[in-house]
């Protein structure tokens, strides 16, 4: 059986339950490859290795040099006979050069898979620059055995560019077992509350403007430094919202978090930019109707707004109108079970890793 290693130096325990850990895990679980994951972290700080991704092997990258890329190269040179496939993220000149060197050193025995993991702010116009650096980058990208992007819109952009081959391979989820939902009139959001990216301010401003009679807002996640004072000011200025807006804090117990998804009718995301967020997949798979800022992955996950509504990032006025329309039941929502079946079938990790296997076997 061929052996694959996913190299992600700054990985932490939480990454084991995201694409970083779940792709190699399911490639192993489905019997395609023997899988290893490589971080800087001490294995004692990775309890999910035993509980969530049991069977996934671990190799520790040594911090010998200041440069992450130098440490990656040293690790791969030491392990060059141990693996047949190397998976990495976010291709750039340094990581692509490492891949090119290792491939040539192994006489092309070793294959490389780069998951591009693009953010919605990615500038595609840069691909068309005619500098020697861009030509070198395009050449190195063309030497990679498998390149993938998560959203269909990004995939189409690379197809039009046409300088190297890219596959459309979205992120996935572990299918939820629930087939019965008792939904409450609650808007749920999960993330780093108060961070610039998540733009919690727009959500709070829109909810205040909508002032819904029936809907409540539940916010789960760690507060950014200084955001508590903003919350205090929000409730001081709007005391009538104290019973409608609930900050639950960080929820570390996964089953408790999944239960929150199961009972909330809506999931709301106000991010200024995103890649392919797991929270949207988890929400739809638990029967939540999506309200999200507009970015490529949100269009994919909502099936072009069949299972959600999108608005322009930072547009609190449009968001307030959407919240009010849902509060008034202005239109009927798809059944929670229908949304769950859609997400669990389309974004099942087992199906997704089969596509990866076919491109790497």
C-alpha cells in the first residue's frame, strides 16, 4: 500500500478535525493509503489523534531552522524513502521549489498534492502577469501531480487561465446521524467573535435594526481581545436585546456544538472573506438554513441559494431586511431533513477522498 504524508508545520489539535487531518485520515480509513500527518506539535498536545482520527500516524517535524521551509525540506529529505505521496497546502515559490527538488531527487517516484485552500480575496489577475517570476511559478505549478481548489467559481477561473491543470475538490464533512430535527427560532453563528474577518459588528448592528419579534441570536465562540467592552456597550445602549442576544462563549465539546446546530433554524455568517468554511457545511448538514455574506464557497454550499440567502459583506441594511423577512415567515424554508440529506451526500468526506485517490494512485 502506498504511503502519504500531509505536511502542515503549524498544525494544532483542532486541525486534526479539519481538512488538514481529515483528508489523510479518510484516505487511510477507506483503505486507499497508509496515512501520516506531520506538525511541529508535541504528540501529547494532540489528543484527537486517539479520539477523532484514530489510526492516523504522526511524524513530528523538528524545529531546527528559523525558516519553516528549511524545516520542511530537512524533514522530507530525512523521510524521502518513507513516503510515496506528499500533501501540502498553499503553494508558493518556496513550497513549489521544495516539491520540484524532491520529485527530481526521487526520479519522480514521489507525487505531490497541493491543496490551494483559497480565500475569497485571492486576486486572479495576478496569474496573467508576464514577469519571469510568474512564468517560473506557472512552470512549477505544472510539475505538481495534483492541484485542487475548493469552490467551483475558483475552479472555473483556473480553467480559463489554462496554464496548469487544477481539479475541483471541495472540503467535506463527517455525515451527521440525525434524521429528526426540532428547530427553534434561533439564528446561530459560530466563530472568532469580534475578529475583523468575522465582522460580528455587522451582525449585531443588523439584528438591532431588524428587532425581530420571534427570532433570537445565539453567538458561540471565543471573544477577541477587547470585544467584551463592545458587547457591554451594545447591551447598555440596547437593553431590550439582553434576552434576545446570547453570547454562549467557546464550546469545546463537539457533541454540545452539534446539538446547537440541530436545534437552530438558521445559521448566519457575516465574514468579510472566507475560504471554504467548515461551519457552513456543519450547519447545512444539521438542517440549518444559511444566511451568509456572498463568497464563492457560500454559493456552492447553499446550492446557489437553494438552501440559503446571500448578501454583500458589511451590508448591514440588507442583512437586517433578511432577518426581518425570516422573522415574518415571508417565504417557506426547505425541510431541515432535505438540507441535511443534500449536504451529507454532496460533501461526504468518503466520496471526496475517493476523487483524491483516483488522481494519486
